[in-house]
C-alpha cells in the first residue's frame, strides 16, 4: 500500500517540485522498448548523425580524428561506415580528457565523474547534466524489466565509487569534506527521505560485510522486507552462502538484480535457492550508466538501445570486445568506446516481444580471460569447480604470470589439502604441465576499494601472451 502511495503521490509531487521530467521519460522508454528493431535502429541513427556533427564542430579530439581519416560527418552514411571510425580507449580518455570535452557547452552544464577503478586505475569522464536525466529514466525502465517498480522497497548492497573529483585532483571520497547544503536543498532532501523513494531504500556498504555484520544485515532485512535486491555478484553470493550455512530464512524478495562482475551459473543457482526468486544479470558502465539487463526469459541482456549503440569487435588478440557509443552525452561524446568487456550483439527479436537488441555471451572483462602458454585463453568459469570442493569456503584465483598461479582459500574445518589435487591437475592440463601453483590460506579475502570481490584475476599483460 505504501509503495503505491510513493509511486502515485509522493514521487510525482517530488519531481513536480524539482521540475523533473524523469517520470515522463520513463513512460516514453517503457513504450519505445516494444518498437520494432527497424524503428529503434532509425532512432539510433538519427541521434548518432546529430552527435557526429556535434563532435566534428565542437570537440577538438574528434576534429583531429576526422582530419586523420580524411572524412566529414556527411561521409558516414551507415552504421557500417561508422564501424570504420577509430575506437576510443580508456587510456586516451585519461590522457585527452580536456580535448574530448565539448567547447560549446557551458561548464555549469557538465558534471565530472570517476569510475571505481576496479579495472586498474580510476577513469575520469565528463557527462552533460541533461543526458544524465535521460540516462536515469532509461535505466529505471531496464530495472523494471527485471521486476522493480517505482515505490517498491529496494535493498542496495552497493558502493558508489570510492574516488571523487576534488578540483583537478582524484581523491578518496573519505578524504574530502562535503559542502554544506542550502536550507531549501536540505528541506527537499529531508522530505524525499521521509516520504519518497529513499524511505523505501536500504543501503549497505559491501566492504563492511564481515560475518558478524551479515548477521545484523539479515535482521534488518527481515524487518525491511525488500521487494527487490540490487547487489554486486560476489557480495550477494557470499551473503547467500552465509544465510544457507546458518539456516537463516525469511529474506524473500520478488527479484534479485546483480551487476558489475561476471555471474557464474553456480552463483545464480545458489542465490535463487536461498532467496527463492529469479536472479537477473545486469551490465553497466560508470561512463554510460546501465547498459543492458535480462528479461524473465533470460536469453541475453536487453540493451538500452534508444540511447546506446553497441558493436562486438574482434581484436588482434582473439577477443570479441564490446564497443559502445553513448548517443546522448554531448558534453564528452564517447564514440566507439572500448569497454574492455567480452560479449556479442544479438539482433534477432527476443521471444518476450521487446524490440531491443540483446547482449549474449557476456563473459567478463578481457583482462580476466586467462591466457595460456599453450595458446588461446581460458574463461574464469573453469575455476568455479573450487566452489564444489569440500572445505573451501571462499576462493580467489590470481594468474601472476602466464605459467604461475596463486590460489587464495578460506577454509572450513572439513578442508583437506588432498581435495585440491584434481583441480590442480585440470589447471596444468589447460595451462601447461610446468605451471606453478601456490596456495595461500587466508582468514578472509579482501574486497577491492569499489566493494567488489573478484573470483578470478589475471595480471598477465597482453604483451606477454603468445601470438
């Protein structure tokens, strides 16, 4: 009942007071997802054409690129033509941030953001405030596909980027003091917290999820009774392990949405068993917002196609990388941005009836696909076998060199070293007989600064991979 009050009364009043068009834009996206693929492609092309003209006229970096290839926007007449335009990498983004920023948009209309740094170093980016409002609505639409409705109680096991932009410096958020709010802003915030969506949201920092804290979170969740849970994959998986091991019941959301890390089948299976509902995979980037999400059929992740253009591009190392273009951010256009993630684009219609194209075979970051000295690569799914080994409570696989691994393990009383022998044999069969394997036994495996816990990490650079 209260969820309906928030959705139909307090939330519309809040956005009316702020002059926000969020709810209207959500309704537009909810309607456009049912358009045909042809209509959606036409919508994408219109936005891309305008963005190319804008980048050519107002963004120094792209002016250079057009000059280098001897072309103008009018020469790009199709998506196939656009696929020949140079890609943009994270390194270029860091080194040429000022040159990638549009010169014709007032600085007051831009906002600077930064990623969590989980792929190595935090990456700064610029977004136009107007594009963020559209992006928020498109993201809400996608989250709705996985079962969330405005006004419902939402449990976030999530952490925002631990870094902030302080002037021209990147700093830890904990080291920067927040600016005082105006009286009116404080009043609006207080009313929103009491009567709006924030009153229906419980947030927990995943980096604090020690076992004692998990017990306290469980008690809070039983009282809060969330409709939907949104979390990092690894953190919610650990929480589900804790609940099952301690025979704790009573946390029964209608759906679970996980993101930011590769979702392995054994993780989905356990979470669905513990929480008694479907687990939906979501894919997003700090630079572009929510990119795609599964529908109930779970035959790929539906793309935020009205505002993003996606390609899957083979590279020289044998990966099929996802390359994204943000169609609405004029502040810092991301044209053919290399995501560092692997997957493929599915353009065939989904049986659910939505026209949105989908992402399939989403198998994680390129840096976490493990190269072998025998040639080729092994997906991190190989190491999911550790989950089934008796006595292994948690694990993390780190490939330090192409022929050297460290396996970090948190043990239970039933653990025996001999239990690891079959897995070691499998590793040497796939990576080479002389592969070195070291085991470190830990009390716990630390989270990254962004609050994630990675099961598989490769520290091998591309230059070390046999060609």
